[in-house]
């Protein structure tokens, strides 16, 4: 799978789990919160696929630190405003500012689909090592937090990778990117991601993941509606007979002998359909459904048979018998269906196939000797 751009994901409908890592700059830009449209989309999408937002513990610490700085800035601004306007009652606003704390920030991101990932000692050491050796994202400046974020993301992807998962890192930190407009992921980072079994993406803006989630949600809803139409259509045709049972007589013309008897004549006593099963549908070039159906029948047969035997005295004996059989028959059917119009466009039926005869009883007699 390896690294890819989110807009170029191969067969995104096969992805059953999406794990999104968020950098501190994305949270701070969203007013110290998970981007609004992301947490609006995810609850609906979790009805269909597994979606999780992961925030490494070091990112939580950084955001909390920036949160405290923001609180000090607000207090400083309020003090300046009070000096300019002496009659302004700033006590109420001051009390609101005092209520701002780290616990309140954590409560704002407390959702069932958010997980805080504790960075391990190994990941801290690996991140610091990248800074010392000037590996990206610390290639141009000492970005220790970015390096620890990257090693945590990389380790999480490697540990939890499976083909049906997609891991996405959202960061607008330019140290992760190269190119004229800093839109391409650093080649060394891409090389590390290429060793991951799952699909991985690194994106600058939450808009990209929002578009991806929005499209996936729309597709899943459409698929659900299509599936409901499909299941409703199957219920409507449950009792419909597509095959003329009289035609089953034709295939018994091949029953010209059984257990040493020549079949002189036969008749069908009963035809019973014992099973109808539907296989996985497919679509044709016009968007219609092709529905494969397999039907199984048990046919009760009465037959008159005869045979000639030669005994040890070289005398020929003519023998007759009433033979009662059951034949197991299968018929394959394909329906071309317009689900929107709820109508069958075409019915294609294969030749019936007898896959087993079973003797129920035989009455033998002798004509002459």
C-alpha cells in the first residue's frame, strides 16, 4: 500500500478503518479543538466504518502549553483595555478567563472516537536522535516535538498495519514538506512510509480529510440505500417462478437405463423446489444489477424397466421392474435488474443439470424364462 496522496487512494471503498493523527498546529488553528467539520462527520461515518482520531501525548502537552500562553495573553489584553476605559467592568470577563484551564481543553476533545496515544520512551529517544542527526522533520531546525510526533505516527502505523486500514497525519508544519509551495512530502519521510503495509497519507489541511470523509459517508449512505433496495427486491421476487417446471421433463430423456434396466417409459409424479439461493450481485456497464440465482429441485419419477438375463443353462430370462427414483436437479438463473425502476430487464436460464439419481424402491418381476 505505502504512501499515497489522499485523493489517489487505491480502491478507497475497501478501507474499513481510518486512523487520523492530528498535529498541534491543526488543533490550535481550530480554536483549540478538533476541526469542527471533522467531528461533525465522524459520528455518522462510524455507523459504516471504524474511524478514530489519535493525538499523541506530546501534542496534548504542547497544546496545553499554548493554551496557558493564550490565557496569559487574554489577561494582558484585558488589563490594557481596563486602563484605557476605567469605567469598564472587567470582572465578569476576568472570571471567564480564569475558568480556562487544561482540563477544560481535554473535555472539549473527549469523544468516543478520540484516543490519546502515550508516546513511549523509545519514541522520545528516536525523535531526539532525528534532531541530532538532522533528519526530517528536523532537517533544517531543531523541531524535537515534530520528530517525536513523526516517530510515534510511524511506530503506530507499523505496529497496527493491515491492508484494510488507512493512516493519515494532518500537519501544516512546512518541515514535513518540500517543493516550491511546500506541498510535497519530504522524500525521506515518504521512503519510511513506503515500508508500511497499510495506505498512509500526510496532508497539510483538514479540508482534504473532510472531503475524503464526506465522500466516503455519501458513498456508504448510497450503498446502504442501494442494499436496502436490493434486499427489498429479493423479497418481492421470492415466490416468482422463472423456470417452467414442465421443461424439467426434457432432461429426463437421457434416463434410458438404470441399474441394468432399460427404461421403457416413465412419468414424473412430483416436482419440488427445495432451495433458492442468491449469489453476490455484480453491475453491468449500464449500472444494472446482475443477480445470480441457483435453484435446486427434487423430482420424483416412476419408471418401467426391462432387462434380459442369461442363466448358467444359457437360457434367456426377460425381467421387468417398476422403478421409483428421485432426481436432484440444479438450475442456474441470471437476472438483469433495474433496481431504480424495480423491474427485471432480462432472465437468462442455463440448462438444468441432474447431479444425482437416488433409488427409492424397485418392484422386480419375470415375464418368461
